[in-house]
């Protein structure tokens, strides 16, 4: 299965031989016949955190592409040497200026609509106190939205995340 977002590389990052595509584990994968390198092209993990306050969810409006003008839950990429929960705490601090406590994982979703690649979004629910202080370079504003009145433009699968979370709360 290939998607328009699938990355193509020409040369082996280990030995610089030209990569070819062959069938490995029933998938058509780029690999190196000289050193055995296989480009598995796995999705990258990202984290997002839902903070609810008096029935409203905190969201940020993106000021940069991709998804400029769309609302998101605070979050981002997990560093190579970082626990996902630590990444969620770090990203929330960087983007919204708040120290949060993680309560639990809500779910994990495949994000297939991001031009940077395919991601697995691990979504947490947490608590925070205080007033957000935005990273003004990446975000235009923040807002608290009632769980049943979300903004029109929401990036990734964050609308689905919030709707499912709301269902669980009321079941
Ligand atoms: Zn190689």
C-alpha cells in the first residue's frame, strides 16, 4: 500500500548504494542489496493532550502550515530518547505555557492527512491550572470550546478524539 505521503529515498543511508524496491514481509519496501538496510517507513509517534475545564476543551489555532488556521489539541513529535508522556508534558508547556499533569491515555489514532508523513497520535487527558501563554510564532490564539460546540476547522483527527471522549464521559 502506497500513499501520496510515502517517502522515497534514492540511496542507502548506511553504505550509499542505490536503493531498490523489493517484496519484504508482503510489502514493497526500499532496501539495499549491498548491506541489507531496509527502509520500513513506519509511522512516527506524536502526542496530543486534551485538557478540559468546566466542560470546555483547550485548543490552539495554528499559525503555520500545515493546517494553518486550524484548531488542534496541544502536542507534537516525540523525541528519540523521550517517553511519550514526557513529550506530552513538554509540548504542552512549549505551546500553551502550562504545566500539566497527565491522567491517562485516551486512545491512539493513525493520522494519514498530514503532508509531513503518517503519524500515530497518542492522545492523553490531563489537568492544568492557570492561564495559557501561547507560543506566538506557531499559534494565533487559544480557545476553550464546549465539547458539543467545536470550531469548524480542526486538524488531524482531533475532532474525532474529542467527540469520542465526550461519548465516553456520558456513557
Ligand atoms: Zn546499504
